[in-house]
C-alpha cells in the first residue's frame, strides 16, 4: 500500500503583503513557521515509527522551510524539485494583487482553456503548469516507497491530484481542488486492486488543535 501526504505550504509573506505569489520567493511568516511545526507533528502522528519515508518539496523558500520542519521529525533530507512550484505569473510575481487583477484575462467558459493566454507577460499557461507537475508526479510514483510526503502550493495541488487519479492533461482545464494554506491531503493506493483514493482533501485539524492549545 502506498500513501501520499500532500502539504500546501502555510502562511507566507506574500499572503499578508497582498502581493502575487507564484514564483515570487516569499518566506513563511511567524504564523507560517508555527503552522509548519504543526504539520510536521501531524504527519509524525500518522506515519508509523520506523517506516521508510520520502520527502519531496518545491524549491521555493516558503515550501523549503515547510519541508525542513517535516524533515527534522523524520530524519530525512527533502528532495527539492522546481517542477512542484506554484504557477508562474511572469512579470506579475511579487507585484500587488490588484496590479494582476487589472490585467488578468480569465479563461473562456467553453473552448481552449489549457493553452489560454491570461494577458500577463511571461506567465505560464495551465498546460505548461500541469505538464511539469505531472512529470514530477510520474517520477515520484515510480519509486517504491510506501510513505511519501509532497510539499507544494495551493494552486499546484489541483494538478497533483489530477495526476494521481490519472486525469488526462487535456481534460484538466476545468479541474479545481481547493485546499487551505497549511493543509494536508491524504492519497492512498491499495496493493490489491491498485485503486487510487483521495482519503482526505485539505485537512487543517492540526492547525486548529494548535490554535486551541494554550501552550502554543
């Protein structure tokens, strides 16, 4: 049996500054650092002691910070992979969100959505974004490890899940799996039928437990 734990990085500076994230290399806020510790503890509670664990992460600073908190409890080195990054918003990265909002061209309700040009210089299309996430997932899933942790971003979670359920890229233009920052999504493949389940999506109970803990 294989279990994947997909972490969306917690609160980062671009969230509180109101600027576009994407490939803008923001870092975790103090609240984000505390949330990363809670994520690590929640994963440690779910994965049996002594089990082999692999840890993969986007190479952006905010996800690397999150992965390091997890790595410290599992005594593993995170494998950094730029393909697990959030979508690139090109020249909008790091600019005020309202700057992007004024220029953004949303995809059509019908017709071509994966190669749609959003009107921002240098921004990735959904097709390019999905292709790199799918390629990273293909390599991760070729490895035999039964417990794998992936630290990525809220937007990229959609294509991690689409890849997991083997949704063709050309069909992913309407897909959207939403999860809060700092969440854990659990995926499992059984070793008999090899069916792939989405056991939980965007679980944040670990964050609430810390919020309600007077020692936190």
